[in-house]
C-alpha cells in the first residue's frame, strides 16, 4: 500500500466516533485493551488504526505515515508523539479526523 492508501484506510477505520479511542492502541466493545489485529477490537487510536491496516507494531509504524501525521498536527519535529497527541485530554474525534485529512492531502 502507498502512504496515502494507508492514511485513507486508517482514517476510514476510525471514521465513526465510536470506532476511535484514547489511552490504548485498540479496545474491545467492553473498553478493555486489545491488540490492534484482534477480532475483538472495535475501536482504535490514530496509531492503532494505522497498525491495524499495515499489520505493524503500533510503536513502530511506517515512518512516512508517522511524519505526515506529525506535520499535519502542526508541531515541530519530535515535539510530541502522535499517540500522546491522540490521548491529550480534551482531544476530539473531529480533530483526529482533520489531522488525517491534512496528512492525506500532503501525501498526494
């Protein structure tokens, strides 16, 4: 898959608010932590969604995808991790989708 295809597929995975989560890469319907590729997983964080699509360890996702998301957040390099940004108190689902949209556009 191309970087753009990965971003599009990961965004689609968390497109509905109930499919996005914080403080875990993935969770079950009972909100227990799950592996990103678990059949029981029903929601994912930004990195978890990418890892579920690429089948990579969420701690080591594709560098191009990671940096496009990082830049889409408007942050200087290495200022904050994507996971920490996703998990920030008050972070909204809409903000996460907007970052994916900006990253997808940048991948064109």
